[in-house]
């Protein structure tokens, strides 16, 4: 399935946020031309490695073409600009100001090609007092409010166990690019897209927003339980833990019936149960601690109450559900033969599109791309 067939994307990005964005576009059939410096994307040099190939680079650069140009070289810089102007979309994640020095910013490129869609991904965006600050995912998590709301009750702030600032910045960028493409199809007008990791994470905290802006309460860390709903968290069983997520009176009534508890009047609302969370937890664990995780989750699921045991990534990947949904794929790789890949997760008309090949070798497509545009090294 090639939902974005015919779309040409110039990928000037490195590491994670930008490459994740363009990998999502490649999964849908876009032609993605990835420009790398002579030493390659930084992620090519970050482990774990298999046969000298970076797993991280392989995972987020599937389906792309790789060209090597040295943007410090005036001739290569001119080539890069011509490639950009041949594309529908340009994506970059330079520090703010660098693209302008290279002549690859939205203003200079769109002055020559108004229909171009130019997307810039950075830590804090192209405007604001923090725009020039260096930012990795950890910095964005710390400043956004996400870390302040994450961690054990009464404990220290914790980062989320993945680089969600980068990933959500890339995801929002791909969403914005598709919106801009729709507008261009109607008006012919391109777009200048400015995505900040800080903004992306800040936008993804609706529970914290509800507490801060509506309840006037500073969000606090609550560990595995939900700050607004109870019971909603991890509960001890005879051989481990199960998560139980109850939302609304119907599920609460069914849970009480299952565990043989009389629904107490002072626990009749979600807010009241949250206020008495230790009592609710003790009541549930009086039942669950006498049973295995398998028994607890089976009984809860049978009664329509959301539940699960906590799975490892390996268990999740090997599960019947993951297999049925096609979450893990093997794609042809120029060095490894085949590379395990986790692509975009959405099904379209019953199919889940993913790139046809894994990440490219460094510079594998340089000559083919330059030749297609009539560009020859050593000659203007």
C-alpha cells in the first residue's frame, strides 16, 4: 500500500525526532532522501550493534535513501539546496539558526518554491526565550511537567522510560506535514511547520492540565495508580501483580460483586474512592493476594473489567495479539540480510503499511540521486 506514493521528502535530520518523523512517511510510501554528513548520522555510531550496524539507526531509518553531502562544502551545499527544491517536503532538526546559515531554512527555500512544505523540529521551537538552548529528550521531559507528574508517591521525579520528547515531536511533525499537504492540494500553498519537543510533551498531559487549570491542584506523583480514578493501578497477587483499571460505577459494581464486597456508600463515586484509595486497595488485595495473576486477570476480564499482567517487551512481541496485528516485521537489509523492524501501527483498509526495505548503507544512493537531477560533482 502506497498512500503517499509520489511524495518526495528531503530528510536533513539526525538522531531520533526527525528520523522517526520521516520513517513514518516512508512507511506510507513516500520517497525519503536522507542527507548524511561524511561520517553518517550520529545514530550510526550508537549501539547496540549487530555486525557493525546500529540497531537504533536501523529501526528509525527504514525505507529511506542515503546520500552523503558535506554541507561545509559550498558545492555540496548547492547540491543540497537543489535537491530540496526538487522535493515536496523538507524536514530538518538543526539547532534554530543553522538551517538559515546553510540556506536550507523555510524562508529562503519557500521564496523560491512557495508550494514547499518545510518542517523544523527542535527542542523549544523557532521562537521564544529558550529557542537557542540545547535540548535532549531528558531536558524536554524535565521542563514540560511530565517528569514532575511521574514517579512513586512521595518520591523523586522520574523520566518516562523512552525518549518521548523526540518521538512525540516526530509524530506531531508527521501529522502536521500531512495536514499541510492537504491544504496544498486545495490551495497550492505550502507551509512552514515549527515543532518543539517541549510543546509536544506539554500538550500530552491532559490529566495534569485538568488538575492544574480546572481543579486548581498542582499535579502530584502517584506511582502506578491514577491521580483521578480509583481503583486504577497495580495490585498484589499470590505470584506477582496485576493491573486493574476501573472507570465508572458499572465496573465498580461488577468488581465488588466479583470479590464479594458490599459497595460502601462512602465509596460510591470515583472521587470518593480516590480519596480513600488505601482502603480500596486493601479491599481488593484481600481478594487478589489469595489468587494467582492468571486467576485474577481471567476473572476480571470475564466480568468486563480491564486488567492485565505486566508483560516484558519479549512477551508483548511474542503474544498472539501482537502477531495478529503485525507489530514486528523483518525487512531486507543490505548488511544484515533481514532486520527486525517495528513500523507505524495503523491499519488502512485492513492493511498495515510499512517500508519495503530497512535502513540504507551510508551514501548508497548519492550518485543515483545526484544523477537524476543532473548534478555532477566537480561541475557547477
